[in-house]
C-alpha cells in the first residue's frame, strides 16, 4: 500500500506539471491583448505548448500554439478575443487560407483606437496548430468594414503569378488587385518573403 501511495505521489505531479494547451492558448492570447491594448508588461515567453513573441514596430504580440486540436485551440483564442471590451468581430474581407484550415482577421469596434487580430488555424495534424497576432494599426483598415474580395498573403500572390500571367492573355478575366495588410515580420512567425 505504501508503494502504491508513493508511486501515485510521483505520477500526479508529473501529469499536473504539463499544462493544458487550450488553457495556455486562452491565457497567452489574453496576455497579448492586454500587452498591445493596455500596455501590460508581457515579454517573450516559451511555454510547454505555447510561445509569446512581442513586436515593437508596430506594437504587436504573437501567440504560437504547437499542441492540441486546431478547432479547439482556435475556439480558445476566440474566447479570449470575445472577452475584451473592445468587442472584436470578424472583418468583412476574407483571406485565402493557402494550405491552412483558415486565416481570419478580427477588428475592434470603429471609432476607437484601431486593433486587429490575425488568427491562422492549421489543418489537423499540422504544426503550429494556431498562430494569433494582435497589433495596433495607425488607422482602421477598410477591410474591417467592407468586403474587398478574397485577400491573399504575400506568399500566395507569388505562387499565383502563373495564374495572373494566364489571365493577362484573356483581358476579360483579370483578377482584382489584392491589398495587403502592412505588417512587418513579427518574431516567432514564419517569414512571408
């Protein structure tokens, strides 16, 4: 009996020390929102399944989650966004997922300081599972309030070059030019160069 109790004492702390990726994702996203919006003192952090990276120009904060089910982690990130008094809602303009399950932008209410959050969710089995970046913009982007057509990231527009060349041959099929968010590389996220 004593051996069983000793074994249980050794196993329980090891299991408890491993944080839940859902809770870590929600907490890290809340911390990033507080850092960007309220100036909370959040620094770069490396957790078990979650990392936080701060950016300075523009002021930003990125949460990268490497464990858990993508849909569940995405929901945890959205819960953190919904709890904010800035009332984040999906932007009217959508983004091409390009190999991911989804890429979404959330903007706060107009008439205040302009904040946005990019949330990229991987397909099941891929990592990172979710990358969420919160940043402040100099002014509110039109894509928050107007549907400006499907947007592509810089990496997607380069891979779409053959399609654009083919469209140039048929002038009636010219694609609409895509406006990109002006956000420099944020440490901890993949480069789009």
